[in-house]
């Protein structure tokens, strides 16, 4: 049995690697660090062919874009995916963060997380992409993005997602109330 782990480096700039460890915790294999700095990875998923997809965000202090990296089973970046193995997503200048990634039965990838308007106001988000090149499924939502503002003018942040056997998706996170307390929230998407 093996485990996949995302490894973050904090200095001098954040870098990300994927490592494989054996059941006893021994390092088996490690990917090279992705050369673009300031990428934060939050989740990863393995497909039936052994490809590894990770999601998170790229932040250069001006822009924050949802990112997906694709590695093959040998932990090499798939250079046919996005630009050198990395695909960035920005929706109409909104800041974005990917927190959870899942593979649908047809192979498409769902990424849930947060998009932030210029207010700033954070909303639940869900995008669907193609596994071969990372292109957005523009028939999904509005130009590839579903966005939910659960409580007007407050922050709604989605941190996890689960695919159900009936094809629906559960997305969980929290909503900030007017008094700045937070409530756990779950939405079901058809």
C-alpha cells in the first residue's frame, strides 16, 4: 500500500511537490518542485490510470487564481495539460482558490472552492474541467463556473466536496453571519 502526500515548502517562496510513501512511512518517490512560485495545494486525487491531479491556488499578491496540476503515475508533470502541467483559472478578474477536487464517472474533474468579488465577498464555487488538457467545460454553469452567495454581502467558503452515487455533489464549508460568527453549511448540486 502506498500513500500520496502533498509537500509544501515555505522558503524562500512556496513550492509544491508530491511524494509517495510506503505503508510504514518510508519515502518511495518524490516529484521535482514545480518551478512557479507561490502555489498552495489543498487537495489531490488519483485517477484509474494513476494520474494525479492537485488543486489549490497561485497567488502573486495581485492575482489569486485556482490552479490544477497534473502528474503521471511516475510523478512527472504532464506537459500536455495546461502550460507545462499547470492550468490556471480566473473568472472575470475574480480571485479564486481551489480546495477540493474529484473525478466524475466520465473522467471530468470537479473543483470546488471559493471565488472572491472585488467587494471583497467570498462565494462557494464549482468548476468542471477536462482531464486531458485542463480546459474548462463552458457548458457547465456560467462559462464553466457555478457560484453561490449563500448570505448576501458575507463570506461563504467551500472547503470540501463529495460526489454521490446518484451524480449529485455535496459541497461543505461555512457562511459568515452578520454578527461575524460562522455556521457550517452544506449544499447539494444536481
